[in-house]
C-alpha cells in the first residue's frame, strides 16, 4: 500500500515539474512581444546624435529586426534575442557597428560600438 502511495506522489510530482517546464518555455518564447513595433532610435557619440529607425517584427514565431533609412528597409545583420537583450550589426558610413539593446520601461536602451569608438543608443516606440 505504501508503494502505491509513493508511486502516486512521484507521478504527481513529475506532472507538476513537466507543467512548470512547459509554462517556462512558453513564457520565454513570448517575452519579446512588447518589443514588436517601430522604434525611433538615436545613437550618440561626443554629442553628435544619429537618428535611425528599428523595426522589430515576429516572423515564424521568432523576433526579427529590420533597419529603416532613406535608402529603404534592410534586415539587421547577425540578429539575436536572448535573455531580454537584442543584438545585431548595422551598417553606417561604410562600416558595421554592433548594437546591443534592452528594454527599460518604455524605452530601448543600450550601446553601439565599433573597433574604434562606442557610445549610447536609445529609443522610444513610435506611435
């Protein structure tokens, strides 16, 4: 009788752990939803602001990024999203710059960097 009770407890515990794991995976896959949309971004270095637009979309269940400029829309290079951090490379004046952003309240905040320089990047969601 005790082994039947122990087996039932083990099964309930296993079912509970499995449920928690499924919920954690589902929640993790959804954590980018507030980022989806068009963002008005500004990158700064030595007081020289550079304005640009970031478009974050969902495609095939994943977060994707495009950069919008006067020349049109192009996909972000080497884009990744993990642990709440967006990372990608963007071209500017013939060079590629690393961008790293995290949502802080209603803003995206982070940095840009290259081999020779770095600075702050931030943005707000377009209305």
